[in-house]
C-alpha cells in the first residue's frame, strides 16, 4: 500500500525582533498550506525572533527576545496548529529550562503535542549553546520525521545518524545564501542593492539567487544528503535582506534519490507544496547502500583527531569573536 504525506515549505523575509509581524506571516502561510491540502508546513530557522541581528545583541538583548518552549509565541503557533489541523514547524531563540539559550525549532502537531530540536552546531552568538541530541520521532501519519537546523545539515554524519534512527523525512529549516564563506570557492555576499533594486532589475537578483552564492551552493550537497540516506528533505529558508546579508530563498522538497519534486524561484515570500510517495524510500539507492554498511569498520568515525573545532568555533574562530557570516558548508 502506498504511503503519502503532503508537505509545504515556506520562504519569507522576517523582521528582526518583530514577533507579531513574523507570527502573522507564519499564520498566513499555515492557512495557505491547509487550503493546499498540506498536512505539515515547514517555516524557516528562527523565523519568529529573526536571525542575523542576533550576533549583534548583548546578553540583555538576547534574553529580551528569547522565550521558553511554552512561551507565548510557540503557544500561539501550537494553538494555530490545533485550530487548522496542521503540523507547523517554526524556529525561535529558546530560553531552555536549564537557563541556557538555544537556536531551536519546534514542530507543533494538531493534537497539541510537539517536538523540539536544538541546533547541534550553533554559531550565531557565544551565549547560544549547541544542542546535544538528534531529534527523530514518530508522527500521527505513520511517518518518522527528523529535524536538522541549517549548519547541522552540512555535516554528513548528522543526516546519516537521523536516517539510522529511522527518519524518513528530514525537515531542514535554514537562513542561508549570500554569506561570506571562509573558503575561496564558497558562497560570497550578494550586494544588498541587488535585493533593494529587485523590482527594477529582477533578472540580476534572480541570477544571483540561483548562482554559486545561492541555489548552486545548495546543489553541491543537499541532494547528496537525500540520496545517500534515502530521505525526503524539506528545505525552508529566509528570503531577502537580513541585516547586511541577503537570503536566497529557493525553498524545495527533494526525494530519496536527490531529485527536486517542488521548488520556488520567487524573489518574494513564497510556499511550495509537494506530495511525498514514501514507498520510494525502501527501494532507494541510499537505503540499499545503508543495508550494506559494515559498522565494525567505522570506529574511526567516532574518534577525535585533534582538528575538530569547538561548537562555537564553527563561526566564531575558536576565540569567541564572531566572524559575522551565516550558514555555509565551507
């Protein structure tokens, strides 16, 4: 019997610190997703609180926008999920029960339950801690989901670990594109004027979004995560200016062969809906290759070799000083 899941993924330009505005956009797209027949909608990373202003905040500024998982913003989304009968995934700056701050993502189910993932490789601020566990869970539709936030997806081990834990669909919320990669062949900033003048010169902006600082960068690795692990991937992203950087949208859904089954090329806020044929997973190349694994050979994968960075050194140079650039795999 064929199993199916209808999903939606969203790109929108958030406003820094303006939770009411951001929540209104979340509600707009949630209602649109229901009308389109979706059972689940994936919003971008930190879409409630805003994203790239965070590195410039002091401790008081961070705590001013942070909320616990049972705070008013996530409660509002959870209530909307129950009202619409739709699972809604949203990102925000979490104030944990341990008093620490986390870049977190919550999937709110229609029955009032939910699951929270804390970014494993947080780099946005020295005071934001990294999560310590994978987030893979059962759903009301008989599908097992996993969540990895932005840079989490760049490390091949994380997607494989989620697949080995049973994930069939991976939610991948991002805020990426137009970053100043440390690699000479990585992403580079997209001039802010390209975005600001997009209505005058739309092709210039579209080409930049589709190029090596946007979609072409994603195509280097995102299809491989889906293909090699036999996963559907639901990629969400910001779009437009975010402080001094420009997010490049191109939200998409990929199947277990790494093929795109739905994508947006819009320069505006947008949503993509895709029907997932889950029967493709078991016969995919990635799942067949996983069944051929020889774990007795892989002890080296869990050993430190002395070159690993501390969690914040990913983007903070190992010394606590921000190298201000958003997610990059290079």
